């Protein structure tokens, strides 16, 4: 991600690539001739066999917008209410706010609803790692993250402190190995990223706070009626498209797809999270706490993962197998019990015990880990003028760090799909928003996220087994795949 300052400017889609960030190079003469010959041969056989698929030109990054899909604008685009659908976004988390930002840049009218009373109403998660999405956020008008921290080293230890795996930029530089360029992982507090996205919308007033969705239904004029509970009263709103971005226990998903069909699936372990300022640690600091190193320690049952949270603090994530009933009970007992359990299980090498001991109870939380069975396109096809993104569509365990990444990609992809599928003269109102936009979007989203869900579920198992102790300079999942191969 570019290390430049975010400018206080408005954005609109790039006229060269129409906000996609990529342009087609077109087909070479050789490819066009080959396709034409194959098509002519198909026609000569009186349509027997399978018709050749018309090739697509290779895509390249748009030079005008440097691949972001955005260019500067004197003011935010005016919402085009005549041509575009009005989008009701349910959920003001990372995915919902990102979708609102992407709609803003494209002049797509939207309203963003959130059940919480304000930005800090409840715990909003801890740190997250931007992987694929570190590039995607440029498509949301964010070209630098002031609070973001880039890690350049990842180390895996046994509980005695023996290094059994190491990788990252510093490892490659030290070894002088010939490797292809690697992307950097950007670590940032979830709330910091959420705030950066909200700033694109002009601040927190862009959300309709304290709006709890009750139900919605298609109405005779072709739109959707939505009912919310607001301060003990019912309020009605209208939209053309409803997008559920309201998390793993999504109200929108429950209304579209019964929880009986795709219930929460317990992944057999609990996670305890904490944030510790480096200033709270006494004595000399470990080289692992240089604000650029991620490290994990495991014994085949418990596993702790510690990463930079800000330039002067770290986030830790301890996880271990536990029956669901016990995991729920421990979580319900609150931060003190969670901290005691964490400290008891991690009398390991430094600096782990001091970090956990110095973490204040107010900075600790814990929960059983769940996901859901993968949705199918057939299930969503019945959703009509509604769809899902992020954890509402494909919840996954936190062990691959993919939840926020996939939500950001979903948001940008959906906004681009609306911009393309509902452009003037598209007749989307006649053909329906599902045929014009949603079917293609959902197929792409489900295909992209499916491997992430599966890999995250698998990680919940192998990170708490002997496999994690395999010696090798690569992520544990990659080691497992090599062994299986």
C-alpha cells in the first residue's frame, strides 16, 4: 500500500476504466482468428458439439487511476436516483460502511442502518490484518492508513521458545534468496479502519443509528418496504435493494435463509483476545516486540498469536479446544475469568507471560468460534431484491485473518456490479435487480470466499494439533498442504 497522505478530497469513478481499476488490452489478431475458425467449424457441423467460448482480453491496471478505479473530484458525486437503485445497507461494520463508500463514489443512492446507538456502543473487535484488501482499500479512496502497522517478520515457536518457522521480508532479505516480490500485511485496529471509511462518508452522522431491522418485503411498486424498531417505535423505509452486512448472526440472512437450513457450526475451540500497551511491560523489551514482528507459540493444543496492534501496543489471541457448553460458560463469566484462564494456560517463554499479566481486564474478551455451512447460489436466488456480504454471507473462523478482507472485497465488487448492471439504458427495473446484478455478484462472491471459509475451518483444527509444530519456514497451512501433496 502506498505510503502517502490521504488527501481531503472527494472521489469519483475513473472515466477510463469506469471504476473497475482495470482495462482490457483487447484480443490479439491471432486469438481473434483462432476463435473465428473454431466458430466457423462449429457452424459447419450444424451446431453439433459445444460452441467455442469467445475469449476475453487480458486485463491490465488502469494507468489514469493507478488501478484504484477512482480519480479526484471537486465534490462527492450527486446520487443518481433516476437511474440507480436505492440501496438499504443493514449493518454499519466494516463491510456495510465500505459498501456505502463505494456507492458514494459511484453516485448510487444508499441509506446505512446500524442497530447500535453510536460508534463506541459495544466492543467492535480487535486488530485485523489486511492481505488482499490492502490493495482493495485504494478502491475505497483510502491510500494510506495512519494507524496501520506493516509487519516484516513472522516467527513460530515451541512453548520453550525454540524457533520452528520464520518468514517475511526480513527473512528473505537476510537469506538473499531469489524470491518474487511479496505483498505486505497491514495490521490495524478494526475501529481505526472503520473510522477511516466513515470519514469518506463525512463522519458518523452518515449512519442511521439505533435502527434494528424487524422485517422487509417486496411491495407492489417494485421496491422493498423495510420495518425497523427505533427507540421502541416502528419506522418504515423504502428501498430498491436490501444488503445484509450485519454479521454472523445477521437478521437479513435469518429472514432470507432460515437458521435451520444453515445453522451456526461450532468449530470446537474458544478464542481469548487482549490488547497490551508496550509501556505496561517492565524490563528490557523483547526483539519480538519491535512493532514489525508477528509471532505465534503453540504446543499442539493451546496456541497464541501476537501481532502489532498500533505502533506502541500488541494484540494477542489465545485459542484452544473446548466443548461448546464450557466455552459458552467461560465466555459468559467475563474478562477476569478469561484472563485467569489465559494466564494459567500460557506459562511459556518470554515475553508471553508478562504480556498477558500486563493486559487490563477491560481490554480482554473471549468467545466460542463458529462459522456456517457454505451458502449456495440456489438458496440466494430465492432472495429476490436482497443479498448478503461479509460475515452475513460467509462467516469464517478468525484463524486465517480473512473475514474483513472478504467483506471489503464483497463491498467493492457489489458496488461495481451495480454501477455496471444498472447504468442508464440497462432496463434493470424491467429485468429485475437480481438478473441485472445479484446473480453474477453472488456467484463470484461465493466462489471467491468458499476456499477462505474452508481453510479457516481447517485452521481451527490443525492449529490446535501436532501439525502446528511442523518445522518449516512457511505458514502452518502451507506446510500441511505440502505434506498432503
